[in-house]
């Protein structure tokens, strides 16, 4: 069985369509097996005829430095009589119009750009520019990466295309194909220089059944529906709906008889699916008895659906928004042919429930579809005026989409102002390919609606809005009124490129989960316990309290950019597609410091547990503080816990895997052997080890590592934390304890001791001390023992009191030597003679 998403690897490049014929980059083969002797770049003029290339320039950019390494002026050149033009290696067949030496086209990360301008000149070693840009391909391999700057400049909002060299046996190329409606993209396919690209949509067995071909009847002609076989999907039912009444016209159990190509065909009576009326075809999991004739449109989400509009006969908004949310119905032409309309899936988009992937084409039951080459253009010819590199923005890092604002309950019975707002931390236009939103009901902990956002983009500021069709500003994806339930329920955001998250995961899906919000009404939090446990563990559902503000209100992200952090949300004034209006932030808690740290891996003792103890003024509210743990070996943050609640009456707060902890570490996480623990105030910004932090955000830090990069990244004007000596205490469990109150980040504040969570640390005390004399003689190779009190050798130097507290001797001797600035061989001699 083949996954639908695995059959073509697609990424959208540009979505603005020009109605006139244009010149495009249609295919690139940058990497051949063994020797690169058949590389090529194919241009195509969408008129399908001979066209002049005067004024065009083809530029090849190296992603290492983002400069041009090859420039080809196409003046005097023409496409062939079918619209194709080849630039390629001398061994290529058919022979290219412009010949290149072997291994000229670099493998990536690189870019190939087509320009058209009479003013600008392009030359080798120039910096990358978008001025005069007509078309561009930014590509890389799985091994290289590093094409981010080229993509930001040439195809803003789109990542570089990954040419998967393992996708096909033998050679492969990057081919441009139409995805859906006006959206173009690239896929990996067998090379086809000088020929039409292999833009065949997915066919054969798939994980989720998809409609591949339709015939809308005319006169006495029956209708016809063909779909892919999906053995794992269970029993299927095909439902035809009336576009006027939104009721079931016919429901048919899909048979198991298939063709050799893994396709299932079903005949529909000529009285339904007429080519001069509006209606819909939907595929559901279940039986025909679940969708009786005459029953209203089900709110169960279909596996695939096709909605069509007859001439002057538009289907209802409820039908389109329920079956194909965010898509347009297929508009049939005014002239109904005697044999009806034949429609084939020709767009190579991997998402379902999109009529835009269908074109009029010859009927091919049981065979691959025969799709014509599209005439539209994937760009607006030339970017007017052009733009150079975009303004500098912070790097995206590992940040992904977040739920930014929810309005689940609006005043009045219509509920026509509810919405969900997403945001990408890059703050720029980003593709939502492979992103899903699932709306969960707390009654059964199952999704009552699954919404694919593939094919959509955020705004130029990173926002994406889906909501009721009467919402202002208009959402990019419209939902029927009263779709989003008031609670107790949940909204979950997933990255799932291979289909709905629920299709491959039992229960509440967690794989690919990006963010989630569990919310409730007054007195209804118990029903949401299962959702909370799976999506936002350890947190209570949010309450969209209608009494907080006059008029409408929303749950707005106001307290940080961590996913799954419900403490980041506040009840605030709704601001769809605008910056959230947040309540005045609480001042940072004062006097809270890291008091004790233990790793579960520091000793093999059975009682060794990982925890972090904070100390501060009793009953101090910790809102806004984040405890972050960095692992030196893994070179990344492994724990980031937004703190909740308050310091207890004794001044302690414990995070970790010990009894009585106020918060636990995330499952599978612990304090590493070497790394750092950081306490910072992070109400509106990221706070993580390995990132330069300001004094205003960094509240305290303990580095138990000698990694200079880590030490440097956590340095502040108040000093740099140094690893304290860590030694076992009488073969028992061990922790690092703060033993000085005066300097927050002083390395001499810390010592090894037995763990004392929720209790006063075990620290050296002058009550158990004795005086010793340390004799310091001239530096020489031999140490001469002296009799008496050696007063003649002391030279006025006496080491201060040394504690005799069990479990702290060795680290304290180290401190004494450091503070006395003695020679290392003296410290070793003293330690041996005393210990």
C-alpha cells in the first residue's frame, strides 16, 4: 500500500496567476547518478508555441555565500515550436540550445532564477536579488540544507525544495506541476527534458480514499464516481447530496471490486449528479444505513468531497463550508454536453476535499488520468520594481505555528463572530502546507471537525484566521456559524503532512502536535480531564469568562511563546489579524533564586533523584518565571517549564521527580549530568539556555559545565557562573546547594551536600570549625618539613577557619585554596595530609 503523500513531494512556490502566456522554469535536473553529465534546466512558454527569449537572463546562485556562479543572457534565443527551451550538459538528449560543461549545475543548497528587465544587468559573483524576478527554484538535498536566505529573498514565505535522491531508482528531476486551481509547485519525478512533465496525480491504493474521476450526467446518462482503494480505511460509503436542500439524495456502500490499478468505480443513477444542477459527492467511513436518503447533511467530516455549482445555481454556504472548508465549489460551464461533464483529478496536491484539483479531461475508468498541460502562469510575469533581500528578522529557529487567539463564544444566539487565530513566530508570510486543526469535544474526547490548512498561507505578518463567514475581517477559511463549540472542548494544532492526524493514531493524537488549548465554561472542567491529560498535561482548562469585559472577549496569548502553555493566555478584547491587546503584565517576582539542584545521573544511589529547588519570600506568585534546563551533551534545551502557583509558607518551591514536588518535569526529561539550570522572567519573549539573555530576563543561573560556549552565552554584567566542585557525600545521593545569600551568581555560593528538598540546605558552619596553620615556604622542588609551629615560614599567611562538616570537606578545601591563591601542589599536599 502506498501513502497518498509519498507519491509526490510538493511545495508551493508562487500563487499569483497571470492569465496571459508566460515563460516559466518547468524542470531542473541538478544531480545525476555518478558523474553529472546529463544536468539540465528546462524553460517552457505556456502558449505551447515558439516564443522569443529576448530580455530574459538565467542566473545560477550558490547557497554558500548567496552569490551568482553562472549567468546566461538569453538574447537571440527562442523556444522550440512546442514552447520548450533547454540549457544542459553536452551529453544531453535531446541536445540543449545552450551547452554546459559537465557538473556545472550545483547540487544545492542553490537557486536558479529567471529574470526579465531592460534596466538591470546581471553578472557572476553578484549578490542574490529579486529585482526583475520572473521565476525561481530554490532547492537543496537532505544532506545539505542551508538555503534559507535564498528562499527568503527569491520565494518569500516558502522553504527550499528538497530533492530527495532516494525517491526514485536511477535519476530524478525537480518538475513543476499545478497543485490546485492557481497554485503551482514542484515534485520529484523521472526526467523529461523537452517533454511535458510527469504531473500525474496520485493513483492506486492510498491510506485515505480520494476521488479520482467524476462524470456528471446529462439527459439519460448515468453519473460515475471513481476513487482510490484504501484497505486500511475500513468500510466506505459514497453519499450524493442535493445542492438546494443539503439533504442526502443517494448513499451507496462502496464495493470491494477493484481494477488492477487499485481504483474503485461506482455508477450513480441519472436522476442524481446532474450537470445542470448544484450538489456534492462525499466519501465517509461507515455504511449506507448511516446516511439514509432524505437525511440532512452530516457534521461528520468526510474523507474526501467534491462540491459542484451548476450554471446560476450556487450550492449553499453550509454545504461548501462543511464539506470543503476554505475551498471553492467547482463551477460547471453553461453548455451541458449531451454526454455530461467528465472531470479528472489532475492537480498533484496531496490534500483531499478540494474541487480545484479537478479539470475537464477525457474519461479513463480504471486507468491513469489523461490531464492536459495547464495554460495559466504561476507568477505575475515580473515583480514590479523588484525587491532586494527582505528586512532583517530574527531567525525562526525551531519555532512553529502557535494558537494565538480563540473566540469560542460570542454574544447572541447566532454565534457568527467566533474564530481561531494562528500565528507564526517568524512574523512573515509562511505556507500552511501539512498543517491541521482538530476541534475536540470533551463529551467523547474525539475530534468533531478536522480541518486541513494545506494550500493556505499566513499574512505578511504571520497571522492566519479561520472563523465564521460574517466575521470582520474576513477569515481566510470560513466556517459555518456556531461551528466552534463553547466548551468544555479543545482546539489542537498539528503538523501532519500525510493526512489527518486521527487517521493513523488511536485515541487523542499527540504525534505532530504543535500547540493546543483546552477551554471550558463555568463549572465544567471535569469533563475535559481526558483532553487536558493528553494535550495540556498538568494544567487546568481555560475559562473564557464573559464577565471580565463588557461585550465580546477572547482568549489571547499574552504571556509567552511556549506551546501547550495555558498560563500564557488571558481574557482580553478580540483582535483578529492584529496584535493582541493584553492586560498590563505582572511585575517580575523578586527575591526568587535557585537554591538546590540534583541530577538523577550524578550517582548510582537508589535515592538519587532529579529536582530543582527555588527559594524566595513565602507566598510569592511565580507567574512569568520560566525554569529552563540545558543539556551540554545534546547542545539544546531539554526542559522549559513555565512556573505556576506560589512559593510555599516556608519559602520553597520544588520542580522535579521527587515526592511533594510543586511541578514535575515533562515525561522523559531530567536534569543532565552536565549543563545549566536557568531561571528567567519570560512573559513576552523566549528564554532558553544557549541564547544570549539580558539582565532584565535572567533572574538566576547555575552552570554545572566547563563548556566555554555555554558559559559565555549565560554571562551577564553581574558575573559568570562557574561549575562548583561536585563530589559524593559518604556514597549517598548528592546535590548542589546554595550556601551564600549575598551574590546570586557567585560560584563560591555553591557546595556539594546531601539533598534536602523542601528543607534548609546543609552548608558549612563556623560552629564546627578548627584552626590550622598552613606553612608556605619558598617555591622549590622539595618540601622541607619544619618542627614547631613553623612560624618562620608562615610569612603572615593564615588560612581562615575550615569547616569540619561531614560531606563538605573536599569542596571547602578547594574553596580555601582558591581564595588563598595558593599553589596547586600545596593544596594537594594539604588535602592528602589532612584527609
